[in-house]
């Protein structure tokens, strides 16, 4: 049985420990490294020789010092053959397609069933693409051109990063520091985001994000 070597990139120790506990049920999967920050993740992957020393990276979207999607892009640039499975608490409809477009091999919610987590790791490590039914539907809509780009879906990659940080309660200055942008640049992105989402201020934007994060209710 070939060993599947994994690096977990997440800033919360309890999440990393939980993931390791779940993956321990798969005897062939071995977590060989962990990292808490974007720069640390990139350094660890480089030290392990990218795809030569790893079979996949499990990468959180919400990292404290460098956006997970930026880290994803950096990984794919340096190690294009290394599969990256994105992990998040954010809704699939808003993030999964974006991540896959940036080169991710899959997208999984952190609350996923343990069996689904193991299946996802096995799939991407074997060179496949892991998508849930929700993600598959969203991808199909994009491919067919039937999905109209509106609201948060119409945001550019950088606008979406600012959108996520604004709705997490970050100030313009804090966002600028985290993303390496001038405050006036962040303010420009904020204005575009408000226009595209039809909101007037940060409070309405937060309510908009919360509303669109909820799964649709049944009749």
C-alpha cells in the first residue's frame, strides 16, 4: 500500500488535530507536516520538494496573514502538479468554483462527513478532482453559461478577498495590511463591492453575506 503524504495548512490547532484524527482512520494517509500561516505553508512545501515529497495539501481559505486563495495560486505556480484540497466553513456556492478556477483539486467544507473527507483526500491525491453535488451543479452552470453573474458572484478575485474580510469585521486598514494594499485601494474595492451587491454600508454588507451563506429553506 502506497503512503499518501499530506500537509495540513490551517491556523487553528484544534482544526488540524481534528483533521489528523479523521485521516487516522485511513491507514495509508500520513500527515507529514503542518503549518499555520501562508508563508509557513509555502516554506514547508518547498522544503519537502513539492509533489516529490507530498501527495496533497489541505489548505484553509481563511488564513490570518495571507489569503488562502493567494497561497493556492502561489502553490500552483511553483508546484503545478501538487494537488491542493481547499477547506473552509464558507458556503460552496460562493467559493468552490472560484477555488477550482484558481487550480484547486477540490473544495470541502470543514463540517463534512469524515468518510467524505477521506474520500476527498484519496481522490485528489490520486490526481482526480473532488467536487460535491452542490459544487458540480455550480460548475455546470458556469460551463453552460446559464449562471448569471450577479452580486457576490460578479466580484473579481481581489474584490472577493476584500468582501470576505469586510464581512468578517476587518477595517479598511487591517485589510490593507493583510493583503498588502494601500488603504485607498481597499476603499476603492469596498465601493465596487457595495455597488455590485446592492448594499449601502458595512452593516448591510454583513447582512447580505449572512443571508447568502444560508442554505435555501425547503417548502
